C-alpha cells in the first residue's frame, strides 16, 4: 500500500512572504464601499431569481444599482483627485 504524505511544508513554506502588503490592504479598504454595494446588488438579484419581481423587489433592485454606481463613481473620482489629473 502506498501512503500519501502531506506536503504542507512545501505548500506553506513561503506563507510569511505571501501576506498582503499595507498598500494592498489600503486599496482593499478604499474599495470596500464598492464591494459592499455590489454585495447588496447581488443579494437583490438573488432574492428575485426564482420569481417575478414585485414592485418592492424592483425598487430594491433600482436602489441597489444606484448605490453600486454611486460607489463606483466615488471611487473613480477619488482616484482622479489623488492622482491629480485634471479634466
């Protein structure tokens, strides 16, 4: 019988070097409003996936879409302000 040996040491040998940097964590934190808005939008879609959307569902979807677009616009505008690019 052939035994299967774990390769955890090989797989996690460089785990200390694979941690996100502070810059990556800051970028994720800056994108959190967009991520949260996208999650809310997906929740609204999932709630209506197996039925015809009611007026309340339609309102929830519209509101979630607006929030997602507003969050993306805010992130894009913040990136432009930070980079100093003028239109």
